[in-house]
């Protein structure tokens, strides 16, 4: 249900054909907490972008947005930074002109994933 985050965690996610349902209650609980953190990170970034837009910054860069993220949030800064990287278009491209979803470097390299299999 969250393909951007799934690809970030595991670049081989699409190849695995992972079913989004989980029958193991403990794993389901962990997945639920992760999803909550991912969604909260996205909401915090959206709020920072809205704040910047209200101040006249209509095309802020990643570093500018990161400065507006709360230092003490309920979400790790790493997750908020990944959300910024995905939501903020590359420098020089207007957000209104582009609906680009940026490729974010996966958290784990595919060589690590395949070695663990």
C-alpha cells in the first residue's frame, strides 16, 4: 500500500510480489507501526511545505524544507528527509510544472538483500 517506502526499504520489493496482507499478528503489528511512521513523516513534510508556501517560498529546495522540520518530532529525522527528497522537485524545476516522483536511494543495497536470501 506504500510503494515508495517499500522500494526504499527493499529495492527488490517489486520483484518479490509481496502480498500486502500479513497473517502473523506480531509482524502485522510492526508493519502497522512502520506505516504510521511513514504516513506521519509525509504529513510533517507537507506541513513544512505549506508553511514555506505561506511565507512566499513556492519552490523551496530540500535543504530549505529540512530547516523547517521539527527537531523533536515523533518520527525519526531520516524518514522525514526521505519524504522531503520524494516530495521536493529537483532544483530549477517548478513543483507546478512537474509531477516527478524522484527515485530515492534504497536503504539497503540489492546485493545485501540477495545475500541474505
